C-alpha cells in the first residue's frame, strides 16, 4: 500500500437530526489507512448515528470525504462498492442458509470477478476465522452468538472493504469470544484494512485502537491517541471504571501475524 498522510476518511462538520433532535453536532473525525480508530461514549451519544451517516444511511449536513472524494450524493450501495462497509450486530444473517452461502452473499458486489476469486476470498476468511471453516455447511441460525459475529465480519470481508465500520462487535459476547473478535480486528489492520470501531467495551476498544474519539451528546468531547485516552482520569472514571474482567488484549496485539494468515494476504493489502 502506498504511504500517504491523507486520511482515508474525513468527516467535516457532520450533523444529523431526528426531527428536531440533533443527534450529531459538527463532528470532525479522521481515519487513516491501516489504522484502528474507536468512538466511545455513553448510550445515546450518537455513535451508531455517526456510522450510519458515514455509510449514507442518514441524512446529514456537512461532508463525508472518503478516498479524497466527497460522498455527498453517493448512495449507501455505491459506497459499499467503493470499499466502505458497515457491520452491525450479527442478527441480519440469513438463518436458514449455510455459513458458506452467507459468506458467498458477501461477494455479490464483486460477482463479476468470478468464482476463482470468490474461492480465494473464502479461503482468506476461513484462515482468519478457522471456526467458520469448520462450520461451513452449518445453518447460520444454529451458530453461537460469537460465531454469528464472526460470520457477519467474514461476510463483510468478502467485499474486501478498505474501511470497515463495526458497531458494537462485542455486544453480548463472553470475554473469551470478545478476545477472538478483537484479535481479528488487529489482524485486519495488519492486512491494511482501516477500522472505525464503535464500542461500549471502551477498555478493549482503547487497547486495540490507535486513536480514539469520545462522543457525548452528539459532539466530540475529547480525542487523542488511544493510549493517552486510556490514561485520562476523567475517561477512566466515566468509561473504564468497572474492570471488564477479561484478560488483557495487549499480548494479542503485539503478537506477530500467524503464518496461515500471512499466507493469505494479498500484496496490495499489506500494511505499509
Ligand atoms: P447506544 O450506545 O445506546 O447504542 P449511540 O451512541 O449509538 O447509543 P444513537 O443510537 O446514535 O446513540 O442515538 C443518538 C440519539 O438519537 C439518541 O438520543 C437516540 O434516542 C436518538 N435516535 C436514534 N435513532 C433514532 C430514531 N430512529 N428516531 C428518533 N431518535 C433517534
């Protein structure tokens, strides 16, 4: 990937309303290629609205600039074709279809690239989530919560996003499964994918992120390198007070990529 200081995504004075209620107020945020940026904040702060606005699913004022291009009039489906992808909770899977069929649906926007390419993408997803490979033929509705979360992530990866936006990927998952999901986020960054992560589990989010924003009542209250935010007394008291009880994620972040996953990387996706 080409070295660049240009952000992959930038929002400028992004505001959104539900009727007369302002849910986002002049939000300015940047995500650089191959980085993890997290947005934390209390319930109702506007985090999901922010992701929906970036994806083009909400009417906004201000601008969303992605890959140097103003996305203003570009509808959500076309934003997906540009490599922008939003993953919400794992409930919108096709329950009566197999894991493999759900994954293949993720390739739909790239179907012209052919079956060979699709098989290569499937192999890449199975390398990242071996559990999905083991359950390839299982129906999606019979998966556990954590496996479903892996499947929605895997399906998103089939479209080969450049920017993956994740809305609460740890919601309702046991600590060990949260670790697995966050490990996959770290792995994706190594492969060059940029990630915008909205999380209630602020502690885990700040551990894997490079940079963080704290959103309160629709506005960016504070921002900074993730390590700095994690050491900020006010943030610790407001968002990190109750220990999650989970094992620290740091060893997982510093660990080298697995040989399997390295083998699956495409040259153009390598982190700079
Ligand atoms: P949570 O962490 O609880 O999911 P959030 O930070 O993601 O919250 P949003 O879901 O973006 O917050 O909501 C921001 C504000 O907008 C809230 O006050 C919410 O009640 C309001 N809101 C969200 N969706 C709608 C809607 N469809 N109609 C009206 N108000 C809405």
